[in-house]
């Protein structure tokens, strides 16, 4: 499995609930329709109560989005498709409805899982 993560910030003029509603009701469906090879697509919405907040390292995003692919080749096809002018335009226009696009960060990760103490 190959995984990338996006840290996304909502536009300042929309509420958390409006952000979640738009992402779930519109944007996630658009991404799945336009971009190939996604095996698993998860949106993790930040809940600030209960978070470990720090003035030195503020939480400056509203979603930790995980996108899984079968392998690196599938991810590369996803990236190439997202770069096609018409696809890129559709995604950018839709993101402008709910995201602070300048704050978006997306990166590939090497995920490692620890064995549960119950499994030992």
C-alpha cells in the first residue's frame, strides 16, 4: 500500500460544519470521480477540544486527509491525471469553494504500525 497525506485548511469565512459538509457532499465525490487508482480515501477532521494546543506550534489545518493507492505506480498515475489542465482546473475551482488553497500541504509517507501490547 502507498499513502499520501494532505493537511487542509478551510477558508476563514466558512464554519467548520460548512467545511465538513462541502468536503463530504461535493469535493470528495469529485476527487473520486476525476482521479484514478484511489484504494482508500479518508478525511480526518480536527476536533480542537481535546487537542494538545500550543502557542509555539498551533494547529493550522482542519483536515488530515489520507489517500491510499495500491502502489507507487498508481500514485504516479493519480498525480499525472491531477496535472492535466482540465482536471486541475476542475479541482482548483472546487477547492476555491471551501479551502484556503495556499495553505494546502500534501506529502507521501512511509507508514509503520506498532504491534499492540495485546498481540505480544
